[in-house]
């Protein structure tokens, strides 16, 4: 039910992502035509002080204060993907 409500919110608002769980921290986002698929994750992580380093498959690697952490993504449907942030990153 949470996922359906979150997807509806993405469709009806200009939000780029919606939190779907807190432990682990997960968000759902929409693939936007003409944009880099994971730009929303990069922007979110930059706001948290993390710098994008690399992409390894469907995971994005970030650095902050000489530490590395990985945000994993999974395609949920053709139009939506879920991304998970490791708890120590926040």
C-alpha cells in the first residue's frame, strides 16, 4: 500500500522522490525522459555532503570525509526505481 501511495504522489506532484521506508532508508523515484536516470540520487547525496565517485552496475558510490558508501538501486517497474541508503550514511 505504501508503494502505491508513493507512486501516486510522484505522479501527482513535482516531487523527485518519496520515502517509502525508514529502516532501511528507501526512496522511490520516477525515470524521467531525457535525463540521467540517477540524477535525483546524486542531487540528494550532494545535499547531504556526499560526493559522487563512481557507478558500479546499479550501485552508486559516494565519498565523504575519506569514507565511501554505496547507494543501491533496483528497477521496480518500467517507470520507477527504488534506492536504498545505508543507515550510517545519514
